């Protein structure tokens, strides 16, 4: 593959990489494990991510709860009587504080999968009793906004640099009915608009520094364009909607959908940021210890950054459960880390190294580059220009043959970081490089000067 870096056009100035602390962070009770996990994810020696997504749980009443998995129902800071108790969900807060203390996080997002259980029709956070029915009580929109903003402003007053609040998650999904598995709330497009307008009015009333984020559509199809068209029709919403964000599900095998959505986004989205705020392999076809799982994630990251043209990229959860994801002796959990329910044991999944090839070497402020779209997918390369003036190229070789990268000129120095099934983030330095060989079934980040 020939790459012309000199004539590459700039797509975006990147805002970085991150992940969600949902579900897993409240489970870590041991301080030593918390330290180690924080460093793995947000430390200089780890992934060095800069975006942290904190889940504001909707709470629950134990006698009115249909979610079976204890990881997936979350304590709320608001009690059933409307008072607040900020000792709740304390381990999730401890983890957030620990990660912030490492100094790399510049974007802190508070997001909700559901309104508080007292604001729902069912008194539960897992959706309505029927599918595709909004569980947010029509009379409780304002209460939802006040409660969520109160929580965010409390943490700001405590020194937490909350920038964005995201009240809605994947509004088009059914969320409810006979089968429920987590917090979630369905919204029709007009209900998305109504909710964001109420939030914008409450922020305006308070003259708040907070900005809105979302609406975190579950894919690039369905109602995603309609969500933007509705939200952007209102000046007050757009005053506070700083980030239009979506989730990159449903197009893993159709890169042309990403290209076309990227063209639409470039011509239409006017918010200051455009984020891909959640992805995991769904359904998960590659086990946690296979190089294929890393190659898949790296390819998706590159395609979303380059072909869709997003400002930042975040994974779904940074860690997830071990035991409930085992099939045929292999684990198909979807986090960077895979843990026992009580965190008595955990390990690093291969997907961790996929994120590392981007987040460790392509910092916020780097520019994504258009070097021409090659959608063949057996071998992909994604290029970036760093603020230092160096170039970074991430190569994803999903084939069983060696592949070559050939640059438009010779570079005096080259640092290559490689991950294969056997080796993780191996580094080598070379001089006077114009052409490189990329190993079969491997990831490589190439830093050129």
C-alpha cells in the first residue's frame, strides 16, 4: 500500500480516546486493584486515555427490580424520597477520582441509561412493561433534568471537572417488555427532542457551564439523522448541545455505510464536536485472547476516525464480566479487562492492545488524515499528524500474508510498535525508512519523523 503523507488532507483535530466506567467500576472494592486498573486504563504506562464516561445510575427498589445481573443495576445518588446521599455508588466515585488523579483526563462525561426509578412509569430503570414504550413519565421530564443537573453540579462543586451530561442512551432500542437485562429507556424522536429541550431550559435557567452530549443513537442508521435534524431545529438546544454523539453498532461489516454517513455528517453536523461514544463487538464473535478481537477493534477505530470523521472514539465498557461470557471454553467478554464478578482475578484482553495502538501514540490534538479510502479491509492503514510534526500510521493486517507500507518519501527515523498473537506492543527503531513490512495478522503503529 502506497501512502502519500505530504499531500494528505486534514479531516479533524482529534479530541482523544476513552471508555465507560459503567457496571465494572462499582465492583472494585480493593484499593490496590483500583490503583492497578486506573493505571492500566488512564496512566502514562497504560492506555493513557483522556475521556472518562461516568454512569449516573437510576437506582432501584429491591422489591420492584427485574434486572437479574447485580453488575447491571446501579445505585443512585438520589433516594426514593428525593433527597441526595453522595455516599451511594461510592466505589464508582473512588475509581473516577483515582483515574482523574493520574492527570490525563480532560473530558469527563456523566451519562444516564435511564432516568431515576421514581421518574419512570414502571418504577424500574429497565424500560417499560411493553417494548418500544418510553418509560420516562411525561410529567417527570423537568424532574429528570433537575435531578441529573443537580448531581453533575454537585460533583463540579467537589472539584470534578464535569464538562458534559448525556441524559439519553440508544433511544431507538426497545428497552423493556418481557425480557430486560440492564438499565434502559426508549424514546421516540420527538421525545428525544422534548427531553433535550427541557434539559436546555434548565441549564439556561441556571446559567450552567455544563453542556449537553448525545443523544447517543445506537447506530448510524434508523433515526440518527432525524435526531440531529430535530435537535438542530431549536436554537436553545443548540446553544447547549456541544457534542452530537452516536454509537457505532450495526455497520461492522459495511464500511460503505460509514463512508456515506461521514459525508452526511461533514455537510450537516454543526456542533463543536462529533463523537463516537460507544462500541464493542456485537455480537461478539472473537474471544478475548485472540488477535482477531484486537484486529477487529483497531479496524473499527480507524474507520470511524477516518471514514466517518469523528472527533473522538470511546469503547463501551473498559472492563466486563468473565464468567457470564464463556462459551465452549473461551471467553467472549467485551472489555479491555476481563474480571471475576468480585474482581478476585482479572486479565488484560487483546482488545486492550487495539486501543493502545491509538491512545498511547496518537494524543488529543493530533490530526486525522485523508490518504484515500481503501475499503478492502484485509489490510487497512490510518494516518495521523501529531502536534510534534511527526506522522503516525496505524496498520491493521487482518490477512495471513505479509503486507507492505510504502511512503511518499524517506523518513530519517521510524519507531514501529507491533502487536501479534504472541507479542504485545513490541517496539523497534529504524532509520532512513521509506518502506515497511507488516507481519501477518498483526497491528502496527508507525511513528515517522
